[in-house]
């Protein structure tokens, strides 16, 4: 594994995405939800997965993942905020209703007024 992408970066976002997609496809085929002929797609996904993990062209694989993360950023943001909100005991995370800027405030302060640091919009949040 030395000098391979997978040994340096492990399961990055793009690799994880391909892995989840492959598992989903497997379930859909096993449960006959989609015809068996689509299993070819699953093989392609598995080949892609191994290709990424064992690739020696680390900068290229890294760049692909960066591109993937940039493309999926807007879609994954609410999930990442949700995860932060359930895992962080110190801060509460939310977005500005005016400009969608990601903000955080210390917990257990009751209802507080927030001044968005990007657009200066004022609004109330319950911490
Ligand atoms: Zn704002």
C-alpha cells in the first residue's frame, strides 16, 4: 500500500461516495428492485473504488476529491451543520436567514440577538 492514494488519504469524500453508491446498488440488485443487468454499473463502481485506493498518482486523485467536495458543498452543508449540532456541546450552529452565512453561538444563553458578521443582519436565535 505504500505510495498509494488510499494509504495516504484513506477513504476521502469521493471514495466514500462511490462506496456508498456501490452498497446501494448491491442492495437494489439483491432485493430485485432493479434488474440484474445493472450489476455492470456496480462492477464499474468497484473498479473505480480500487482505482482510487491503489492509485499512485496521488496529486491527481487529491484534486479529483477537492473538485467533488466543491461540487457537493452546498448539498452537504445542512448535513454537516446537523452533525456539528449534535456533536458540539459548546456551540450551536445555524445560518443567517439573510445571506446564508454559517454562524455559531455559545449554547445555554437563552434567546440572544445575533449580528451576522457578513451582512450585519440582526436576528434572534434560541441557544
Ligand atoms: Zn448574513
